[in-house]
C-alpha cells in the first residue's frame, strides 16, 4: 500500500493487485479446474473478473478482505463435497458477478466458510 502525499489517501499499487490476481487464478485453477486447460483469451477474462473483485475492496479493509476470495474458493470445494453445488461451471462464468451459483453466490453463503474452513 502506498500513501498519496498530497491527499493522504492510501492506494493499492496496481502491481500488487496484478500479483494477487495471478495468485488467485493459479490457486483456483489448481483446486477447482486442475484437469482443464484454458485459452489465453479465457484466462484474460477470468483475471479481469478477479481484478474487479480486488479493486472493489476498500483500501482500509484490503488486508483482511483480500484473503476471503481464497477462503471462498475453499468453501466452494466443501460445498461441492456436501452436494450443495453439484456442478462446477467454466471459470469465466464462476468468477462473473452475475452468476449467482459461483463466486457471487458464495458471498451470500452465510457463515459457511468461517464455520467450516477449519475442516480443510
């Protein structure tokens, strides 16, 4: 994080967000889509969805909230094992905020992740 000297507003450096996006995509791909291959165009779309997620996090809450996306990916794996979600859509769909059974649906998944994440 950097502080803008003129206005004392903290900003997240774009390179930091890019690193998080790459790490998040690699993590999700390894856990959820390990046996699938994706084109460069698909990966660019997926990473743009992930990037938009990180850009919406307020800077003051960034440290705590940035890890929640990884936790939600793990929660999806647990939910899939419990048959709460039976199919895994393409990541271009799953990371899209308009798809309610993907990442967007996990936001409304209650306290499932915080209560069950220790079971991983």
